[in-house]
């Protein structure tokens, strides 16, 4: 069974960016302003997703297990970076 990479890559990017921002909280440029923090976080999620859409990487079809592995690796990265 084949599956497009769109949803697995989005969930992987969400887990990766969330883990990075929780592990390195000093990456936030605007620490005082919550609105600017949110814009920076959303931009750091949106830019890779936009890049994947423009390069048509999301249109590639992969095996279902590879898609599930991408999703679980995003969740694993997020949970491991929070613990350490």
C-alpha cells in the first residue's frame, strides 16, 4: 500500500521543531513578547513545509510503514528531547 509523504512529513516536522524548541529554549529571538514567539515558532514550522511543497517532495508515494515510521520518529524526537 502506498501513501503520499504529505501527512507523515508534516507530523515529523511538528515533532522535530517542537522538540528542538523545548530542548533549546534560547532559540527564541523575542523572549518578552508572546505574539512574536508564536510567529517565530509557526514560521519555523511553515518554512520547511512550504519548502517540501515547492520541491514536490510531499507528492512522492512511499510504503505505509515508512510513513508510520516517520510519524513515530517525530514523536520520539519530541519526547526524547523533552526528557533530556
